[in-house]
C-alpha cells in the first residue's frame, strides 16, 4: 500500500502507455485496464493512455496534420503520379467528411452519408496515410538495427522525423507534464510497437530524467534476454517485466515508498539504470483469480475504430490446451501453474462491471483460447444478474462444438461470434502440431454454429509444415464449400516465434531455422509484418514463395459470406438484376483519376473508390463524364457498367436526360 510519509502526493504513481503502431484499434488493449484496475484498488494514482489510438484522434482533431504529412510525402519525389494524386485525394475526402468522422469515431453518433463502416475505413486510411513512410511503421531485419535506429531517432529533434513522430512527442510531453509520473510503464504487445516504445523511453529519459521506465508485455516475455542486451534498452529502461505486471508494479511502488526492500519486488529484471547489472527478482505469487475487473477510466473507450462501442475482458492467463506447436503464448502455459483460469463468478463480475461502467453492448472475451463451458457458466450468471450483453470468443474447432446443444446454449446467453484458427484439413498435420482437433468434425461444427446463429471467423495459416499439394487442395475445397457461412480475418504464414515449441525443437517438426539475429514475419500479409520470429525452411515442404502463392490463391478464390461488404443494390423480388443505368452520380468519396496521373491512353474514364481502395476503368466508347462529374452511358454496355458501379456502392443512378449526356454510339458488345 502507498506510504503517505514517503510518497510525493503531487505526482502520479504510474503512467501506463500503450505505444503505437499496431492495428489494435477496435477497443482498448487489455494490458493497461487490468493493470490500472489492480493498482487503483491498491490505492495508487494511475493514469493510462493509449498512444496508438491517440494518433488517430490527433488527426481527427487537427486535420491540418494530414495535409502537412501528405505534402512532405510528395516532396520526397519517389512516388508515381497516380500515388501522389491518390494520397492527396484521400486527404481531400477525409477533410470533406471530417464532421461525420468526428461524430461517429469520437462519439459513436450516426455517420451520415458515409455510414459507420465507411467512416471506420476512411478514418483508418487517414491514420495510415499520416504515418506512412515514418519511423513508426518501419520494419526491421534484426534487433541490432532496430536499436541503432531508435538511438539515432531519440537524438534528433522529433519534428525532424516527420509529422507523426512530432505528434507522438507532443502527446508524450503533455502527459509527462500533467501527471509527473514516478514510473512510466510501456506495454509492448506487438513487435511493431517495440521501436516506438524504445523511442518513447529515450524521450522520457530527456524530458523527465527522474522518472523510472519499465517495459512489459508479450514482446518482453518473448525477447527478454535479447532486449536486456541492447545498448539502447540498457541506457533508457530501468526494468523489464517478463511476466504479469500487476504485482511487480505494485511492489515496486512500495519499494520506492521505502516500505519494502527492492530485492523483494517480484517479476522484474533490473537493468544497469536501476543501479545494478541485469538480475532477476523473486517469482510473482499473485494469481489471476486474485485480480478484479479491468478499469477503462481515462481511456477514450467510446472512440475506437469500431462500428459500435465494444470492450473486452479475459477469462484466463495462458491457454488451457497450450500444446499447439506454433503458439508461443500457449506454450508458456504448459509448465505447472502456467495456465491460470478465472472462476465463473469472477468472469461474471468482470463482464457486469464493464457493462455497467461503460454501457457497452458487446464484450469480446480476448483469450488466446477460451474454455467454452466456463464462459457459458459465467454468461448464465451475468444474465441472472439482469445484464444483457452479446459477446465473442476465440476458440479451437474442438469436439465440444460438435454438440448442437452447447452451440445453442452459447447463443442463448449472447454468444454472437467465434474466432478460430484454421491450419487446413489434413489430420496428419493437425496431429503433428498437436492441435487437439479432428478435421472430420469441422463440417459438423460449422453446421452447428450456423444453425445457432453464431458467426464464425477464420484466421488461415499457410506453410503448415510439409503440407502437400493434395492436402492444400483439400483444405481450399473446404473453405470454398463453406465460404457463405464464414468470415476470414487474416491470412498468415507460420512463424517460429521465440518460446514456441517450433523454435525449441525445429528438427522434430522438420524445420531448419536461422537462429541468428535475423527476423522474419509476414510483411506481405500482416500489418507491419505481424508476428515476428526466426526465418524458417520446411524440409520436403513448400518454399516460402510457394506457401505464399497458396495463400494468395485462397484470397482470390474464397468469397467469405460473413465479411462486411459495401451496401449494394439487391436483386428485385423476382430475382432479376436492377435495370441498367443511363447515368450515375458518384458519391463524394468516388474520384476521377486525372489524365496526368492515369495511363496515357485517353480512351477510358478511371474512377477510384477512395474508401474501398478500388479502381474502375470505364471505356469512353461506352461511358463519358460531364464537367459536373455525372457519369453517362453512351451505349447499352455503358448502361450495364454504370448499373454494376451502382451495385458496388459507387454512386446513385441519376435519371439525367439524354440531351445532357454525350451522343449515343453503337455498342460494340
């Protein structure tokens, strides 16, 4: 507990930061709310800030930043004419719809003409355009180069590193000035956050030299030893926390108050800045069942990139299965005591607390793998307390879901979505990876979940060990056969992360690993490379290029029916398509590519859907465009093309008189 005699009551005890840059913008990442809740219940003054979402809010509140960033990108002179035009057009559309974006993203009010899905997409595009080509979105070949680049960036004026880096520095300076924290804790969940987190640590050293810095999160758990050796880390960070951070931070603050010795603080590796060489403190004794609910106070939880307010809880630490060879997170749960599961009442308390405090109507259970029967008991208890909330879980396609009764019971207590991993239908490979599932059950499981009204979303893995061409084709056929009842969230190649069984026994899985400092991820498929591990090759299996081609085939072939799609005109009740359109009035986010940026051949009109990131080329023999932007058909084929554009949500059919359009021409089709 805090000591009133030794603590400076004018200072915040801990400033918890979630650094950029990651796609985790749908709801607050849970590391901060759980740490905040625990420390506040212990009487500590805590402020939490999600700098990842704060950059988006910066550009929404200060739109001139986007114009400045786009100008700087164009000044580089390394882009094509069409890419330069495209960036400027996106910024223009963003400015034109700024009021709708602020209303929906910041306050979850109606999004006007854009609609909620387009508003979220356009805000995302604006953020990605802001950070484009900056230090915040660099990918790295090894940790040594990352560390060197961070130290150089920390030494130069922030504004000299571009608009987003300058904005991040301004946000950090404001937080340090307002809260004067004794400790800054940085939660580094994703590899893409590591360089920005270390840059922030370097800035803290300059801006608030008496403030202590701790790094924790998934990346510290995976790369603890390597990080402890980096010169930049040793110069700017006082402690690494490779375990759950609630008890380590609580006891560290007690030590700073003088109520316990520093040697009694558990779960920390102290670095030279803490006054000694790297040394590890005692083990953590606090268990997950001792924790209360997350506390989102101080986070802009209504202003994340989602169609509606959505928040999350966890029901466990680790994975109750834990054996999947590629899962570094689950594999850490294999030793005795590694997996910690909450009670049904504890989980119900967390759900009720979050719903009553925030008003959310959807809760994600953000476990790596949820115990479905446990969550069923918890959600029954939630309903008995009078709380009605829909929820989603992450799970395997495990045998429990072959029971129709379980699927219907989950739906009855609010389960709306199950997210699962898909590594194909080869039982040989599933057994080799110890997935603990039967491919023969998959169809029944999908039938059961579909009958219960529960959406299923897949994350599809490629380069699954020595998968044969025939095994891949069978896995692809399963996806195609079920495309209307699934969504696909991601496609990714298998990665040998540190701490996984793949990395611990590559020979046993037929792999050859490069265990030097080189890093390998999924830059072609995942945001900022996604998961990052050791470069690998599969003996007797597909090369990386071949495996990537297979995933591209899945992308090109499978048409998921549960993914969000633009609003489109539907067939009439009799099944016929809508009539051809004589003219089309493009929406404001549809822009015509100017001649200087398009292909030199002047025989087409090219329009771009800047929100959906799609281009449509319309032959001028069939379609013309008036000075006011109206697209008009010159032929029967042109009318059909405009009708298809209307179906794609690109505009509204306009009953323009023929006299206002170009003279008709004979169709060549």
